[in-house]
C-alpha cells in the first residue's frame, strides 16, 4: 500500500489546525520550539518509507522514551518488572501523586512518570551511565548512529523536576526505588531529552509491528507474546489520561510525548510517527492526534 | 478455521481451575448458581459455530447488558451520549462514588454502573417499558425468540441495590438523570437479569465483528466507525478495573459480567463468549479470563 | 455582665456588612428570605437576656438541628452512638460522599449531613413520628410551646435532597442505616425545617453552659462529662469545613446552619445566638461569623 | 491549687497501661527508647511546679517543635504566614501527600509535616542556622541554658525522611518553598531532634497560659489575640488525625510528638506536659493521652 498520498491529504487537511494548542512551557528549553512544525512518517511491513513535512527533523522525544526504557527493563528483568509497576490505566493526570500514595508507591503503569522512574531505576542498577545505554540501544534500531540527547534540555528539565522528585522520594519511602533519587532523576531527564525524527522513531518501533523482532537485523528485541503485550499497554495507557479517548478516535497502540511526538503501531502493517509541537490540554499533540485519527479513517486500518 | 479443537483443549487444560474463585454473592439469587459450569462458544466470520461444555445453558448476563444498552442509547442519541458519559477508564472499582462526585456526576464510561444508569435513563425517556425494548432488540440478534429476563434475579438485585441508588441520586443531584431514580433502577436491574447462553451472546455480538452490520439480516446496527469505537471502548473499559491487565493478557475487546460471562470480539474474525460463574477479585470470571487468554495464544489471533 | 452595649456596638459596626454574601438558594423556600436580617441574643449564666435586632424573629434552624438530634440520640443510645458515627473533623465539604465511601459508610462526625442522618435513624427506630419528638424536646428548653417545623420548607428541601439520598443509600449499602431511606430523609428534612428565634435557640442551649443541666427546671439533659464533650465536638466540627478557622477567629464551640443562624456557647458564662441569612462560601452566616468574632474580642471571653 | 496529689493518683492508676502501645520505630534512633518511661509536669498560673515520675528526663520533642517554629514564623511574618499555610484540620494522616496535591501545595495547617516545613522555610530565609535560632529561642523560655538538639537523632531522621522530601519537593513545585529542599529538611529534622523534659516544655508554654506574655521576664512572645489563636489551632489540629477525639476526651489545646510527649495548655490556669514513649496508632502517646484525660476529669478544669 502506498501511504504517501494519504499523508499528503492529511497534511493538506490539517493546515488550518497546525500551530493551534500550546507548546509545553514547563521545560523552558522546550518552550522555544516553533508550534508550526508538522511531520509524519510511515514505515510499512515491507520496509517502505512514506513521509510528509518535517519527518526528518529531530525533536525531543520526551515521554516516548518511556516505551524504550520499559523495553530495556523487560529485557533485564522480565516479568519481575510487574512486581514494581502495574499495567492499569491511571484514571488521573500523568504526574499525580495521589494514586501513588494510595497504592503504596507502586505506579499504575510504566507510561506515567513514576512508572518510568521505576524502569529508569532498573537501568541505573545495571548500567553505570544508563542514558548512554538507552542511546546505544536506539541507534541501530533507528538507523541514526549519531543520535544523542540534548544536554541543555536535560538540564532545563532537571532544574524544574520538583514534582518528579516528589514522586521519586515517595517511592523511595515505600521501598520501590533502589538507587539514589538524584541519580535516577538525572538519568530520567536525559532519556526524555533524546532527540529523534519521525522517520527514526517509526524505524525504531518496527519490532512491535513484527512480533518483537526487528526486521533490519532480525534481532529479537522481545518475545512475540511480550511485544503484543507492550502494544496492549500502549493502547490502554500510552497517551496520558486521554488513552480511552485516543483508542476511541484513533484505534492504534501509541505512545506520546510533550515534545509533540506520537508514535503508533498497527501490528502486522506499519509503524507511524507524527510530530507537531502544539499540545491539547491532555498533553498530546493536537495536530498529531487529529492526523492519526484521519490516517486510520482514510486507510481503514485500525486494530478495531 | 476450525476453532473446536482449540476449545476442547482449553476445556481440558482448565479443568483443575473451574470452580476456583467465588460466585458473586451480593445478589442472593445469583449466589445459588453452581461454580462448576464452564461453556464457550465461537461464531466465526463465516457464520460457523464452535462450542464446548455448557455453551447452550442460559445464565444471567449482568453487566454484559451494559454493552447492549449503550448500543441502543447510541442508536437513539448518537454522539450526544458523550455529553453525559465519558470514554475513559475509571482507574477505580466499578461501583465507586468517589470519581463520580469529583467529576460532577459524569461517569467515566458507559461500562461502569453509573454510566449504564445514564444509558438506561436514555432508554427510560424513549420507552415506556425499557426492559422490554432491550429484550426485543436482543431476540433477533441472538436467535432466541423466547429470551427474557429473570424476575426473581431482578427483584433480588433491586432489593440490594443501595449503592446503585446512591450513584443514581448523586447523578440526579448533578442534573445528569432525567427520569425518576426508582424507575431507572427498576429498568437497570431488569437489564442485568436478562438470561442468555454463550451461543446467543456470541451471535448477538456479530455486528461488532462485521463493522456494525449484523450478517444474519444485513441490518445496520451501528455505522462502521461507531462499531469500531465500541470495540475500542470495550478494550479500555470493558472488564472493570482490570481492563489494562485483561488487554495485556487476552488482547481482545470484551465485556464481562458478575454472572461469570465474558463476551469478546476479534474484528473481522470472530465473536467469542465464555461462561464460568466463579470470579476473580476484580469481578471477572476466573476460568473465563484464563480461557480467553489461552484462546488468543493458541489461535495466534489477537488485535495486537 | 451587661452584654447589651456590646451587642449594640456590634450591630452598629456590622451595618455595612449585613446583606453581603449569598442566601442559600438550593432550597427554593429558603431563597425567599431577605438577606438583610440581623439579630443576636445572649442568655447569661444568671439567666439575664440581652438582645439586639431581629432576635425574636423565627428562622429556619437547618443544621443547628443536628445539635439537638445528636443530644436526643445520646439520651437514647449513650456511647453506642460512636459505633456508628465518628468524632473527627471531616476536612472536606459537609456534603461530600468521598470520605463516606472511603471510610465504609461511617460518617466522620454527627454534624455533617450523613452523621445527622445516622442520629435521625436512631430517632426513627425509637419514635413513630421523630420530628414531633424533636419539637417536643425543644419546646420546654426554648420556652416556646407553639414551636413547629415549616412544612413548605421541609417539602421544598425533600424534593431537592438527592445528595442526601445518595449518602443515605450509601450508608444503607454499608449497613449503617436501620430504617427505610425515605423515612429517614423525611424526618431529617423536617428537623432542618424547624423554626426558632435567636432568643429561643440561646435558651435551648443553656444546658451546655451549665454542665448538662437546664437551669429552668433543673432537668439533667445530659451528664456533665457528655455536655462538655458536645462542646468539644461543636468546636472541632460544628461549622462545616471552616471549623478550624472559626475556632481561630471566634474561639467558641458553635453550630451553624444554612438558614443563617449560629448558636455558640461559652461554658460557665453564656449562650449566644446570632442570625443573618447571607452566607460565606463555607455555608456559615457571613455577618454572624463576624459578629461572634467581635463579641469574643470585645468581651475578652473565649475558651482560649 | 495543689496538682501534685492528682498527678500521683494518675501515675498510680496508669501503671498497668504504661508501656502498652508501640514506640515510634521509623526513626531508628528513637526506637531505642524504653517504652516504660512516664513523667508529668504542671506549671500553674502562680508559677508553682508539680511533677511526678520522669518529669525531669529529657526526651526527643519531635512534632512539639512545630508549635515553636510556628510561633517564631509568626513573630517574623505575622499574618502573612496564613498566605502559605491554612488553619483547618486535615482529616487525613499527618504525612499525607494527597491533600497537599489536591490543594495546590498549601498545607492544611502548621502542625502537619508540610505546614511545619513551610514555617521552617520561613526561618531558613531569616536565619543562617535556623536550628540554632530555635534552640536560642527555647533556652530562656524553658529555663535550661544548655538545651540542644540530638545530632544522632537528627541524622537518623534525615536519612529516612523520603516522605518529607516528597512533600517538600511537591511544595517547591507549587512555588510554596523559597529555600533549597535539602536545607529546609536539614533544619526540620534538627528541630524535631531537640531534647527537653516535661518540666522544661511546661515552662516554655507558659506564655500561652498568660495571653502571650512569658511570666518569667514579662517578655511579650506574641500578642494576646494571637496567643489565643494558637491555642485554638492546637485544639483543632494539634494531635494529628485524632484532634477531634482528643478534644472530646481531654478538652485542652495540645501539641503531641512521636517521641511520646504531649504539651497542653489550660488558658489562665496551667501548662501541663506528659511523656510516655509508647504510642497509639494515631501517633499520640497512649499513656500520655489517658493521663491528660484523667487530669481534666479529676481537676474538673477543661476549656469546655
């Protein structure tokens, strides 16, 4: 299937919408990004690449990194990960402490901030410099050997991460964090500051289209069953407190970030990534959500 | 595909598990059911029927009725339904008042009790005897022209429905219930007391496999887009507070009931219904959840 | 001590404030009351009466009735009352269901709505017509043998009491209500609709100034220890979610109502009642709170 | 009045109870204290001292320090303190983050941990070494010029203060903490580790008996109105989530600590301090609470 005409139609339709919404401002470095970017990339099951707009421009992946730190934590710990983090939608905003306290320091799922802090803690136990391990994991998957994290963005986020610090200390109080709080926060902010383009992210997610194996080098990233389960988790928990609405409108497993990126997967068919920095109040890219909704409608391909 | 050998293997594997868990006891009439039943029925895309065990034995569908009252409310009101009920997972037990109060009387989704009370309220506004309308809607879909609700179960549930009454009065206080609280509760308890077999339920759900159109008489129950969206809603919200875990393990849109039934859909492939009355603490059938997990694993067919 | 000059000074000082705030509007009958009333009455330990303004005008006592239904429940059940209702401030608005659900249907204290519903339930078990029993209890204490409840106000409140119905049903679900929900709500609304003047209420509370014994007929309403404890309960829980601030500013045990009345006690010195219908957002009389704050400042008499 | 016989009777009565309950164990250094201590001291309005048991033995004052840091914050900032911390009971355990998040980082009152962190933050802004300022404030009031804080206890508490760190970071995220989180936590833990005896604490609180002025040197610690208001605050918020029950049973403004001390005040009559390290589940001294309940019953002197 040639997805390019669909992508061009979507870009045309969304022109009036691009730039609406608000660029994330709580991280000063991110607030500098222009809201008018729009890019989209599809990598189909046959390996063909289809793009439109700013699909090759790197951006701050932010919470999309939670997908990759979960994958790495599962590689290290297997099902033991679920002793420390749940698999249920949170039903509350992504940075809420209320549920974390009521549920004894066990985060609802790995895609909210405290859940990603637990995955980062697992990486901190294994790797001396966890952010380097994550970058090295992503380079071959994405096809960009020069990929890196943005030190200015990481430092900017670290300086304003009092709420994440509160969650990390609360989990430490409940015994659900093995490493020093500061060490975990440093690594977490660097993971969020990794910069990738739509094309690179769509490539990196191909193993979730192919039952856990990356088609480039046939490397088994995860077993088939676990790959499917990560897709399930993205569907129910991947887009903050709007996961239900996102599943309802788009119908694809996806992980979003406040940098304006959304990475989605149609198992057996394609990986797709969209980027537009202006956000809905839920924290998801406004134009990006609409673009994916149009994409599954126009192609008739969703998991439902 | 012939699903029968798979069903037989599952029945064999689960023998030691059937009867584990607890039959719902808060409705006295339901507590009389033996925990040792197990039945399963698949209706494939080609119309073929595959069954095992007690697949033809009628049981109390309980919350599975919420699927059908939602469909009927959508037929009557279209997207206006979403003004009164949300589309997000609740993150709290299915009968919680806390979220309902914090969110001004708008239930999180139509598959928790207060959401189904809103759908029932919509039916009460349109129909003099809403429970008859629901039964008449289900008879042709299920192929059982004698289907009915159990008056003893409805009366038993009505007498113990103080918590549902609390939720209904709270929504009334917030202006989100048009009809008398008692009238809505009467109808709601009768919907829950409808009795159907696995075979009948699997047949009744075929329009969700076929993009909204029932294959028997080609009747368009819902538009394709809305049918897909109901599947999305079942995936994220259909199995109480365990929806994330259910998606993770089973990977199918599903709606469960405390009578021990679970109805699930693989779009484009099949509808499946399983029944075993003993429940997990989450309120879902223990053997039924395991059976569906084995079913998607053995067939390799899930939406992820 | 002659309190009359103090009362006159307070009335003079507060003139610009009387009428500010909002008359309770959720009970249609109450919304008809003019916001410009102001009355105040002090009955000193020596029995002398001091008044200013509308001190003899009857008004709807509303939640001040909770004080008297608690006293009657204690007369009937003694310390067993505390098995069903707590003695702690609620920390949430007076009609919240959240805490009630989280704490298994046991209200935090007898001065929030669900707590008063429990006390009313105790009266319903003992008396065929509990509202008559309350009126008969209050007539000799207040010195008004014709005192009654206002049927139009009771009926108006009953029609809009969906939130109270929600709380009553929730407590019924938890097994903390013995009688029919409708019966308890009927009685509760009639207690709230009792009409008394500042003078009558100040007289009725004299037993709390005198260690439990009413000075008029030396009748022991409650034992000394229990009378003191009711004063403690009024101090910590008597003025809705503003009890801390009220104690801080006024420094007297008090019970307020949305009719605009506040009844307060200085043990060993006086009972004081103030009435002005316009309310603060907390539900307490705006001018009434200020009047009591000035009263304890000007007399130098508070419990602290 | 000679309080000594009353104190002796109480010690005799409570013998079987002393040691029941549990010594606070979350701070390792505190867990080493024997649960069998019991001491009590009364300083009457006339300056006379009455003691029993271990009244002269220093112990860790812990949360009783919150009373003194509040007084010092009020001396520095006056009513501006209330812009940053409320005056209402919390209705939830003393170290809960839930309310703090729901109420935008403004603690309910200065006697719960986050409220005391705000007062400590005020002292950190004014003093280079705030713990020294607190000790210097308390030395003349208590009559012990060698009083100090226990460095081992402070360090032990600091190492386990992840929950306090979570609250401090959350307040920092909401803009309600001016200084570095670590600096505030260091000072806070040292305030808690101050060691005083019952006799010293009762002396230190005499200004709350005398309308704000310390009788020793006639120094005005606070204005009369503010002293009364602190008493009101102790009554409604001073004994953790059991303040309502404590007011009900004891009837005195009081501040307790997990070291087992309780300091209480009867305005115009006496200050009393009791110490016994084994605690009730609420965090208040078990024998200490009973001793104060007996004290107000036997003397007939309570504020109600």
